[in-house]
């Protein structure tokens, strides 16, 4: 058996999300079907983690075991010729048989895009969060700094989810302005369910001066989801890189 | 009667183009229907020009006559609340009763985006022309310069179209590299049918060294569509501004 690692880009707009589910169109299923066409094997494609409906990826990672003899870098071309245009394999390589996309991930980098124009821009509707209000950027920048470091992020996790530990480390978090887009980059050793979207929603609430930036330490300490801000929508979120 | 001028953005992906046609979903028709809902009048919306299926706009202009008393700047909000999310009115204002979006246009600015990565990027599939080959940028830059000025562009017009004069003036034409995108900006007093897409296709052929940049004056002079390059696809093209 050989272990093949794929690096994947996708436009999440027309999918139910990464994870295979009954009666829904997932990215995992599309790629598994394409691998099946190429190898005639039924494989289990292991992703580095799920992405929700509407969330995009520029560097999702997944791996699968195969007994096919196809050269590893050929999978890229073979799969792209079968996959729909909104999914693309940008790299395929053979890795150690023990490599596991999820267990071995040391960290992830995400991007979140906000379009801060007064009127909606049709070209961003599936690719950014439209925030039409004027935002206090200085307060938002102040807010960003409080998230960096190791914290219990329970207050920034979707309230219906459960996990052993809610302590995570955010190693990088910064904001760039690119023309009319606000582009956030956030990097960490792992993220709780909806954590980034709740952090971004909270920053928007800070920008609107509905929450004070210097309240973030208290919100973190409270571990109470109710005290954090709203959950920003999925279409602004991009998984850009997985670190191993 | 009042004359209302609209500035419009749209994602052309899901439309048959600007122009109303039987049994197809046009942008003009969508906006006319929305105006009808707001004013209870059947209007004829005059666009500055057509855009083809798949072509986008960041600043299309159109006007219509109405006897409605709705304040001009209110149309923007009223229409946006009805229009689908891939069409947006970014400005509505009252103009002189004689103003005509098409006849009075002095010039237009377009953008054309090429994604020059080896592997397709799913997020650009509807928004850029994917050119996977390596391109000779220097030759392309050289080619661009030959198009600037007043020329007979007959060789750069779709061969099945007819028009009184094929002489046009290109006043600005330049290329910027934005990360992995090549962004062309072209401005002129008017463009023939498919002219920009044939110019871009020819530049790609020059970048691939299939046509020499210094052949452009001869191609222009020949007035022969066969000698120019291929027609670049519509999804890379954006109407960004109409000048009056």
C-alpha cells in the first residue's frame, strides 16, 4: 500500500461542506468518487478537518491509501480531469504510510474576508462577509491582539459542540486592507467549531462599538458563548494552509 | 417625466448577458422587472451597451424614464431590496431628460483578468481566464503598446458582426500583476464586438510566442480577423466604468 497526500483548493459555495454525508453533495465525496474512477478502489479520504457549507479552501490537505501503481504526482492531473471545476488538486505526493492528515496536523492558517462597502458587491457575495456599516478599525486592531496567545476559547465555540479541551493557541492574527476588502489572517494549533467565525463576528461588533475591545479578556474568562459577538457567515472563510 | 440614471454592478455568470432576449435570463430584464415592481410602470431600460454572457460589470450605466415621484437616490435601495444578489445598483440619480446612456457615452473602461497559474484555481473559474502556460511578459508588454492610439480595429472584431466604422481609439492600456493575477486595464472611446477579448487572446498568443509582438501593426493593417489571435473567454472581462 502507498499513502498519497493531496493538497486541495475548492470553492465551497455549491457544497454541503467537506464531510461526506447522506443525501448531500460534499467535497470529500466528490474527490473519493474521482479517486475511485482513477484507481477502481474504494478509498477513505482523510481530511485535515471539516469545513462548513460555503467555506472555501486554498490549501486543504487530505490523504488516502492505495495499492494503485499510478505515480504520485500523476494523481493531480488524473483527478483534475474528472473533478468538477470548483475543486482542484494542486499537489499530490507520496508520504510515509503512517502519515494522517488530521492527527498529524500541527496547525492551520485561515483567511477571513470582509467587504466593508456601503452597498453589496455582487462579485463578493459568495466570497466575503458584507459589512455595510462604518467600522472603527483602530478598536478592531486593538481587539485582534487580545486573541493572540494561549487561551481557553470556550466562549468562542458554537454552543452545541463538545470537545475535551477548549484551550487553543493563536500564534498569528493580523488584518490587512486590500482595496475594499478587509483580509484577516489567523494561524493557530487548532480551532474550535465556529471559533474563527465567532472571533470575526465579535471583532465586527467591536468595530461597530457594540462591544469594547478591552472586554475580550473578560469574555474569554467567562467561557460564556453569550458574551461573545455574533457568528460571521461562512462565505468569508478560507482554509489557506495546514502545517505538519 | 424624470430620467433616472443607474450605476450597476453584476456577476454575469448566471445570465445570458445584459440584453433582454426571449427565453433567456438577462440582466436588463431583471432590472426592468424590479423597476416595474417599484413604480408599477413598464419601462425600457437603456444600457450604455451590451455585455455578453459571463461578462461582469463594476460600473455599467443605464437610464429609464419614469413618472414616479420616488426620490432618485431611493431607487438604489428599493431596487436592491428586490434584485437578486448578483446584481446591485450602486448609484441612482436624476439626470437631464435628454440623457441617453448609450448615445452620450464618451468612452469606457474595462478590466480583463488572467490567472496564470499552472493548475486551475476553483475560486477564479468564473472570474478570470486560466492560462496555464508560461508567458513571455516582456513581449506582451511590447504588444500592448501597439494597440494604443487610433486604429482601424477590423481585424480585432468578431467576423460575423457589422458596424459603420471600425476605427476606434484606445486611450489607455496597461497590465498590472496582482499576486497570481494579470490585470489588464483598457480604456477607449468605444469597442467593437469582441474587440477586447480578441486583443487579450492575441496578447496571450504573443506571450506563448505564437505571434510576434511587432506583427501587430501588420495585423491591424490587414483588417483580417484570421491574422489576429484567439478570442479570450468572457469570464475574465469586467466593464468597470462608462465616461460621459
